[in-house]
C-alpha cells in the first residue's frame, strides 16, 4: 500500500514542471546572437536598403501611453477617430501581407471582429467587420513621391515596424545619438538593435530602439521609451515573419456591406480629415520642413523637441466633441492631453500645440506665438 | 462483474471493466433527464435569437447587440455563431459546472460511490471515466448550440455565401465546416473548467456546492479577465481564450489562439487532474 503523501506528488510536481518550462523557455529562445559586429552607420545603411520586400507576418503592437480608458461613443461620423484612438491603447495584433511596393493587406485582429486595409496599386479598401462597411479610397497618382513613404495611409491603420522605423531613420539628425545595442532575436530572427537617443533633455522621449534584421535589414521591431515611466510606452514588433510573397487575390467588398467611395486628396496642404493623433502618427511630422507645413500650422523648436502648432478655426472644430477631450485636464490657459510620449495643449482661444515636450514648453510656445 | 473468470488474466479484466464502466457512465449521463433538459435549453438559445430577429419589425443596426446579430437577417448561418457568442460566457459554463461538479460528489451524495469502488475498477479509473463523461457532455453541449443554430437559421433566413471577419466570402458549405470547427474550439475551451469541476467535486459530498463553486469560478475568471489592471494575469486565466474562436472565422484561418488555448486547457487539466488524483485517492470514502 502506498503512503498517502505519495498520492499528492503529481499535484506538487505538475505545477513545478509548468513553472520551470515557463521560466526556462525565454532563456532558451534568446540564446543565439552570432551577427558580425556593425557600426551604427552600417546598421542604418542596412535598414535603408531593405525596401521593396515581400513578406507575410504577424505584428503585435502594445501602447502604454497613459491614455485613460475612454468611453468611446459609437457614432458613425467619429468612427475613424475612435478607431485611431483605440489603436493607441492596449495591445493589438495584426497580420501583414506585403507583395512588392504597392500591394499590401493588413488585418487588425480584434476580438470578435477585424479591420482590414487592402491596397492594390492606387485602390485602397478599408473593411470593418463590426459595422460591415467597406470604404474605397482612390489615391491620386503621385509620381513625385517615388521612394518616399506615403504618409497618407487610410485611417485606422496599424503601422508596421518597417513603416514606423523608416520614419525615425529618416528623422535622424545631429540632435540624435545613434548607437548599436546588444543583438536580439525578433520573430526567431537575429537582429541588430539600433538605439536612437535624443541628445537634448527637453523631450519626453528617452530613446527609440529599432530591431534591424541581420540578414535583410528589414526593421523587425520598434520600441519607444519615455522619461516618465520604466515600461516601454509604445512598441510594435513582428511575432512571426516569413519572407515569402503572399498569394494575393483582389479584394471584393462582401455583398450587403455599406460601400463608401472616397478620394484621398493629394499633398495639397489642407488640414487632414482626421486630426493628427497623439501617438506614433505624430512622428511623421518630425521631419516636416518648413516648405511642406500646411497653412495654419506652425513649427517651433527643432529635432526631438519640435512643437507643432495648429491655429485657426479648423483646429478647434476638428477636436469638437472628440472623445479625446474627456482625457484632457485643465491647466493654465487651456486644457492638456498628457501621454507618456506626447503632450497636446488645447488653448482657450482654440489653438492646438503638440509635441514630445513638457507642458511648460508648450505653454511658452503658445504664449510667444499668440501675440 | 462479481464473477472473476478463472482463465482471464487480471489485466484483461481490468481493461474490459474500464470500458464497461465508461459505457455505463455515458449511458447514465445521457439518459438523465437533467442532461437532456440542459441540452435542450442550450439548443433553445439560437432558436430564441432567430425568432426574435425574425419577428422584429426593424433591422438590427450594425454594432448593436451581440456581435454578428446584424448579419443574421442577411444570412441564417450567422445564427449559430451569434448563439455561441451569447452562450460562451454563461450558459455553457453553467451546464458544464452542473455536470462536472456532480461527477464525484453526486455519487457520494446518493451513497453510490462506495458501490462504484467495490467493483475492481479502481479510483483512478473512475476519475478518468468521470472526466471523459464530462468532456463528452462539453462536446454534446456545443454541438447542440451549433446544430440548432444552423437548422433554425436555415429555416428562417436566406442562406448563402458567408462573409468572414476579414471581409472575404466563403461558400455556405465551407461555413458549416467552420461552424463545427468553432464548436470544437469551444469544446476544448471548456476542458479546463471541467477539470476544475472534477477536482472540486472530489472535495465534498454535496453536489450542489461543487456545482456552484465551479460556476462561480468561471464567472470570477471572466471578471478578472476584464480588468485591465490585471493584464499580467490574463494569459493564465482558463477563460482567456474563450472568445478566441473568432480566429477560425478569419481568412486565412489563424490557428494561433487555437494552439494557445489547447495548451492552456491542457495545463489546467494537468494541474487540477493531479489535484483530483491526490484528493480522491487519499480520502476516506464513507458514502
């Protein structure tokens, strides 16, 4: 006859085995780094030469921007903005299919729903399962943009690590300190870590690390840390990646879907339909040079401490009734939407100032440009 | 069962008595009026949904009510999926809790546990048989929702090619296959809860207590899963992937959550299975 305590051995052993596996697994996975050493400039060049790839992958994006959980109303006219804000909170997973420069499909996998962006040349379909709508955007021909990433992506899109990394790489200037960190493994591929750190202390951003695939130079992940918190404020990285062209079929909107036709404006300088979001999209303005500033926009400061000001009637009306205002707190001279990476100041006279800078800088800029 | 054949080896006898025990357990389970009542109640969920949508004078606006509800009028095959979304959080765990909580404590409460153990089946075998019976009920429960949903949907609404979450369209035949895949996913999802119920059932002689405790745990797990402050805990909750069956309705099918879910449920089965083993084999059976 077995002693009674022997019967309890499995009950003790099973959790112990599970705990061991869970603790040991990450160490086993990250034990390979045999990339030849490279200088920061070489890694930047490697990443720059990675255009025009075809791949199939899964991307996970995590935002801890400190945005409060918003009670987002489901009114249709705000749907695009609501989605944009939703994408800046919590964790999202998306599948990305890229076939050459102008065919792409992105599937943002929501719980019990999905948002799809399908691009085929100048046709872009945005399908949202939740409300069964398909929006058909037609892009104007833009030959002068050759080689430059088109920022006017359809609303509600998750940036792939490559898109986002490209924006940062384009924006490297003397105010940025570029170093190469330890090699890491992203989606099972060994990668260089390129660390971009602002030399100024007048910004909320502590550093941006970009994982650059050792073999192809494709940016596999971007991680942004803030001065105000220890965990990363925003990160997007591949969890799976296969460097093979997806089998792409033409997207047909399903029967019964509500279909809207829209034409994306060219780079005419009009205020975008959707206010610039407080997050990664903001950084697309980092490299804005004065020649391309839309009317009513002002740029002050340089590099990481750039402040964008929007004046005139559009600025106030664009945010009117926006759920973002729920997140605003009252400060001297206006209201502040504060996140880990970006501060947005809405002044009482209807102007908007945004930048990765402390509130005091925004107040100074608003005071000096107001008179 | 009481006669030991002289020429039969003990191993053969144990094996055959195991299958006999399994057959008798399944036949007892599925001949109980309570089991049929629960399966019928589950089958009534899609019927209720379909009839309510059919009789409603106005269209369901998109984004209102449970997901997929607004698609029902366009395609009856969505009734099954809608009913699953509605059943997963409460109705299914409720019925699983009743069956799993009753496994051992029910026999103890009736005073039949002693007699079951007098037969040369052994306690381990009885635990396994009881667990397999619960798993069979999980399968029957999800199938009853899906089948009834497909039938009532096809009867009341037009049936045609189905739009997946991705906006791609598949033929009606393939969508039926996907519906049964979803049923399989949900059956797997419930295996962890079944193991928890089995363990709780070994703790007590009062079946109602074990049932209630199992059901309460399933609710607690879902509440915890909804709290953003506990995000680190979420991947460890047995209900975490319950609604992940939607990944089977994408194009192409995403198997990630299916694999994660199966692994998680296997972990729960291992932990609570071994706890039930420890408890059931060391306790004194008095009733």
